[in-house]
C-alpha cells in the first residue's frame, strides 16, 4: 500500500507574483515585503505549530500565510523536529525561491547574492538534518544588491541647497530611482552615509553630513521604502574621495553613499 510522505513547501520572500499580491490582501505584510507562504501536508498539529513558530520568529507573524494541512500520514522518525530545525534565519538571504522538504529529500531554490551565501544556506540545512536526509542545493547567483545600488546611483551626486539639508529637484529625481530599487530589495538593510568637504569647522560638517543623510532617509520613506530598512551616519570631511584643494574635488566630496549592511 502506498503512503504519502510529509511535505512542507515554503515560498520564501522576494518572489513577486500575482498570487503573492492576493495573499498579501488576505494576510497583510510589511510594506514592500511579500508574504511567506507555508503549504503542504504534515502528520500532526505539533509539527504544524513548530513550523509556524519558527517562521514567525524569522519573518514576523504578519508575513506568514498558513496553508499547512494536518493529515494522518506516515513520516520519517522525528520528521517534524528536523523540519523545524531546517527553518533557519539563513533562509532570509534567498530571493524568489522555495524550500521543499518531502520525506527525507530537501531541495532549496532561489537567488542569493554570492557563493558564500549559497554555501551557508546549504550547510545550515545539512547541519539541521540527519545524514539520512539528502539536500539538493539549486540556489543560483544573482546580481548583488550592493551592485544594484551602485549601478543605479551611477556615480551621480545627490545635491542639496548650499549649506543646508534641503534636497534639490535633481537630487530628488535620483532618489526616486534609488527608492524604486530599494523597494524591490526585500530584507536588505541600507546605511545612508553623508559626507562633506573640509571647508569650515569639522564639528559643523559632521552635523551637516548627518542631517543630509537623514533628509535622504526621510525622502526614501516617503517614497515607500521601509523605515526599518534604513540607517543613517554622518562622516563629515573624514573620508574624502577627491582633492579638497580644488572646487571640483570639494564637489565630489560632498556626497551621499549607500551601503548594504
């Protein structure tokens, strides 16, 4: 007599589809963050509860959509415990992917920024399961999120009115482009770094660089970027990229940078 294995499928954050938008209406998620859908068949309520608890810890309860069914199906020994252990924070580095756990067969798909992330995810899955489980690592490498930010900024300067933290219209247009990219970056946390030239007192320049970085943060939030994804620091004149002895060099040093944390 054939029997159905315990199955758990998790659709990890970052995959944007119509079905995800529909799920978001049913279970509202944080702005710009798609829900995480858990579906499949598990052998008991304890396994279902353990899976949901882990997902809530990793992603937040408001993002998790529960489509898990409980049926009296056979499963490998301690299957629920192994499944819960495999749901680690490493999964948050995956975009547009899923993890399928069917009996003792595990397959992970999606996109990560680099090979180190790819190996960390697979290693975490292997360490959380037993030697009887087979882990297939089908993660692919995508363009890094830092590279996406750098390419969007494209060596342009976000300008402010002289001596103030008020953005110019040209600066706002650049930030509109940056916001569009950031809204699509899922779990990424971005540090906004303000810099100035060395004209005037250092203390005043540090304060101005912070105020400008914070003005950028507030503008990005107005454009729909998650507030908790943005940090601010002001470096003042301490990290020049050009010669402060020339007008051109000072202009290059008065800049805003974006760094993935």
